[in-house]
């Protein structure tokens, strides 16, 4: 194919690489592991692979970017999304950032296995960055190879799209490409590595800037680069705030706090656990970013974490995520102090806004999950608290509990509620008198609340099913799709993605996707806890 034919095939895409045009680049363009100073990014190209092949894509994102079906199905598209070719308008780079990992400052981190191809203006006129994950080493790869395997890439691809359809702010995924290369991974970190099929996900977001992008420059007292990054971010991602100034920097921080609080409410609503909430894994746009060892609550357990690395400390457990986000934002605030003349109070307002936004969002969210019209103060707080106690008395599937509760008539005998909710229990035969009594007591309180609100069963069911998903990306479902894909059958990925496109709707013939985790998956690798290589 000639250069002109190459360009013509991509003519529906408009590239506008603002990040590399406006921010300082690493002057060293060699792809060597090093500390990078005074630069927001390093230019680097993806590593060539043996035989790139597209095995899954998001039709919604392709349409949003203006990618035609013909281009999407071409080998040329697979070559670009597999790292073997670049459009002339692309300006590939890896970002420099730092971060706190598990509460400890880790210094320079950066895009160790992510390469941004460039920025595209989508059909709505918004900028979207195309980023390949698993496309080879960068100056920030440290001791790693910058590659990714099929199992982790399937999980990233599916979860990015699943979260979007759940209504959770997230980065998106355009494509999943098999590279044709084998990648060596020690999945359990037990000294038994094996070769696995390599793969690359193309992630899409208006910006991949994280809290850690600012932290690295503050940690080095590089106020000039810190200011340039902040000014760029405000002008392009928060233009409604106006021209950068000490006051606007504080407003910028407050909005990041607000967006992050709203994100945490969504995570808690659907039972999502990120697993690696380091400061370099929190987006300044309030998006879910970096899908590593994530998971959804199966049984309701606020202390559960999907990350084997976090198994002891459980820092990133489900119930602790809002507090971790607040801690991360406090570290971010420290990075912005030089820009606000070290006025701690103006940034403290943002942290207060985080708490206020989360608390209000949490109360509204929980009211909606129970089908209530609005939050009624202490009365509803007691209702929520008692419910959480009940959910932990027996092994109860959180997702199915709320969906089945929506079907329980409000005038039913409270003593029979456990029987009506039997599908949500992992061991329904072991529901004892203590569980029955506690559940009946809670349901009686719930009945009183519904009566005072005058909510009909039909309206309550409608409200509940609008915010309580029936289909979520349970780890065992993802693993089943991975198992098939590793054997050459990629249809499981497409099937699962199609179900996850409509997580709140009953889907005839797809009941198997809405079942509790089977017993065989309780401790199987990939179906419960996962390592960071997963």
C-alpha cells in the first residue's frame, strides 16, 4: 500500500496532538530505561510484533472516533493497533509520572507498558487519546518488558466497556489485538513462569493524566513543569474554569475532588473493587483507569480485595475505597501547593467538598438502590446500616440481592423474606433462625419506610432495576471467556460484551450470565483474587 493509500484509509480521523505540541518533551529519544527530568513525556514507538490480529472491538467507540467498518476490519487497522504501523499524523509517546503505591512514595513510575499513539478529534468534536497497552518497553518500564498477555488484555477490554454501560465514568477500549508473540509471565509470582499469548488493548480517553503526573514534578521541586502541566490541563480539560491563576488552581483541585467522589459512589453502587488504587491510578477526570486485579463483590464483604499483593494489608478493599481516594487526593493537594502560594486552606476546601459530595452521593445512591424517592436523614441511615449488617450474616450475593429484593412485594409477611431471596444466598439451606430474624426485622423497617413514602411496588421495582445491575463482569465469567480465547475461540469475548452492553435489562436466554459464582470458581485462579500480572 502506498503512503497516500495509507493516509486515505484513515481520512475519517482527524489527529490533533495537543499534549506533545504544548508540553515539554524528553530530549533523549532513545528507548532506554532512565530517570526523566523536566519533561512530561518521552517519544517512543511501539515494538513490532509477529502477526497482529483483531479479535474484538467496541463498535460504539469505533463509531465515536469515526472509524469506518471497512477500516476496522482491515489488516492495516490490526497493524496499527498491534504496534506494527503508525499513521503519519500520529506522535507516539509515553508519559512521565510518579505516585504513591500502597501508601508509600515510589518515585518515578510512568507509562511502563502504555504508548499513546496520538490524539483524535471524535465525531462530537472532543479530543480522545488512543493508547496501546502492552505495546513494548518505554523509558519508564523499569525491570519489565512493557508487554501484556491475553488474559489481562481480555479483562481490561471487557471491563472498560462494561463499566461504561453500567454508567460508571471510565476509560474506554477500542480494540483487542493478538500479537502472535509469546510473553513470559509468572502469574502467581511463585517462580514458575510460563509462556502465554501476547495481546494489546487500545484504550481511549479524553486524557490519561493521573494524579501522579503532578506528583512527580512537585517531588522534584520542578515548579515550572508542574505549572505548565496544570495550565495545559485546565485550558484543555477544564476550560470552564477560566485562565489559570492561584484561584483557578484551587477550583481545579476542588473539581477533581468532586469528580473522584462521584466515581467512588458509582464503584460502591455496583460493587466494583479496583484493587490497585495507587495515586498513579486515579484520573484527574474522575474516570476509572487501569484495570488490573479488579473484581466485583460476589458475597457482600466490605473487607474483600481482589489483589493478591494486597491480601495481607487489604488497603484497597471494597469498603475502604472512598477513604483511600480521599487520602490520594490529599497527596495531590500537596503537589499543587506551590501553585497556590502554599495556601493550605484553599485546597482544604476541595477535600471538604470531596467528603460532602461523597456523603450526599452515597445517601442518594443507597436510597435509589432501595427504590426510595429521596434520602430521609437518620431514619434512612439506620435502614442502610441495618441492611449491611444483615447482608454479612450469611454469604449473600450483593448483585442478586438487590435485584431479587426489587421483586419482593412490600406487603409480604416479613418472616418469609429469606425464602423469597433464596437465589441471592450462596448456601440457602444454611440460613438459620438468626439470619431469618435479623432479615425480617430489617424488612419490617423497610416496609414502614416504603409505606411512609407512598412508593408502589411497580415504581420501586423500576427505580431499583435502573441502578442495580443484573449483569456484571464477574471474574469467573471473564475467565471462561479467557479460557476459550486461549484455545482459539474468541467468540466468548463478543458474547460476554454483548450481554454487558445491557446490564440492567433482563435478557432472555442469557440467564447463565446472571448467576451466582459457581462453587468451582471460589478459589480457582482468575476467578477470585488476581495478581498484578492478571
